[in-house]
C-alpha cells in the first residue's frame, strides 16, 4: 500500500498551562492543561517510509535537522505497524523558523497524523493524541481544533494522558494577537526548563496541587463562554507559571523589557474597558486574548508598545488532518 502521507496541524496556546512531568521517559505531564488551537500558525508534514533509506531523516523548512524526538514517534509507529522501514520527514512551518513562535506542538501533531497514515495503520484521535504527546506534551492538544484539554492521567503507561476536544471553535470564536518582542530562539527549552523547575522551585508542589481546581474553573468558564473569567484564570495560570520559572535555580527569566511593557499595555486597555487578557509561554512573546471584533484595536495598541517588533493575529483553528497531495 501507500508508504507516504501528508498532514497539517495548527499550533496552540495554553490558557491553563502545563509545566513539569510525572514521567520524563514517557513524557507524561504532571498537571492537566487547556488550550486553544490557532488558525494562523501551522505545520505541513510529509512522511515517507522508504526501503532505500538507512536512517530516518528530518527536513524542516528545507534544512536537514537532528531527528531527535521525531525518531521516537517514528519508532512507536513502526512498532505498532510491524514495519522496519526508515522514514523521510519533510516539514514546513507557515511562520518564520526561529521567530520564537511555538512549533513543537503543531510539528509533532502533524508528524503523528502523517506517520500513522503513511504506515497504513488506523488510529483514533485519542491514540494520535497519546502518540503526539510522546514528541511534545503540548502537541497532544493540537490533534484537536478549538478548545482542547490534555489530561495528566494516572496510569503508569501514560495511556490515559491524552487530549480531548472541550468546545468547538465556532461555538465561541475568540482571537489571539501575538506581540513578538524578540525573534531569536529561546535560551532554555521547555523540556529542560521544567526539569529544572521540578527539581528546584519551592513553589512546584503548590503548582501541582492547585492544578486540578484551576482546570475545573477554566473548563467551566470556557463552557459558559465567560471571557472575563477565562481571561482572569489565564493570566493567573501564566503568572503562576512564571513564578515557578523565576524561583527555579538557576532562574529561568524568559521576559524582556518589552514583554513587561506589553503586559502593562494589555492591562491598560482593559482598564479602558476593552476585554483583553495576556498569556506568555517559555519565551518573551505576549499573546493577547480578545473578541474577534476587538482584535484590530488590540493589534494596533500592541504595535505601539516600545520593543514590540510585529504582531500576528489569529482566530481559532481546526483539528490536525491529512492533506491530499
Ligand atoms: C509553557 O510541550 O513544549 O508552553 O512536553 O517537554 O516538549 P515538552 O514541553 P512543551 O511545553 C509547553 C510548556 C508551555 C505550557 C503549555 O503549552 O501548556
């Protein structure tokens, strides 16, 4: 049969954040998380299992890379399919590589979908989510569109740590304005940073303990389409995450001066009556959450913030899917 398949997956941003693992080898998160999938940022990936290859190859935006955790995802697919062929993975992001925008989530979600199809195996969205999680936990959420929740689960094999759709994007459309304050690569990867946090931050146990109640509140606020509560909870999750980072030894300081200026700009807009809320991941970019009708006003305000280099606006995006080639 076919040994080649292509898939597209969209990036996502967590409103209730994940940080820390309960099993590093199986990449099982210590806490659940809730995210929105973004339409504006996606990865297209083609996987070809080829008898002529002696090792797996990974090409990202035209350049060959270390295979890294993509090799692990391919091994899991080969094991399940009972094949022993090496694969060529050719991946393109529709956003500039190294622009400090998340790419592992869309990348591993697209890889899971394409590799599974190329190997000729049937997989449910839940199985694809578990597979994508092995590459990067945030990728488990990008299997789904709109609003998605990734469960930490309890089982030692991690098979109950998968994402599920929470709400359709169309049921409650929101926009995200990304303010780019530094286009360089981040200094410390999420994987390395969260390992250091769980080993050294005195706040880490409190973070894990408070996560289930925070997730319950976030889930309820999303299902109620309550932007004020979603925004307040998202900012709290973001600031709690960055408190963990700041109290890690050595400290993880992902913000720059423009990051802080953009936070204040968002709070200023809100004080002026505009419902807009910020969130920030393991990097210096600020993502502003608002109603689609307010996105242009939010983008022009953030463009004026000193140190903000550009903004990108997105609506909510679709689930990962195969594409015909
Ligand atoms: C701050 O999913 O990139 O964006 O599982 O080690 O690949 P690995 O980490 P990753 O971490 C994401 C961290 C975050 C919060 C989130 O997306 O939930």
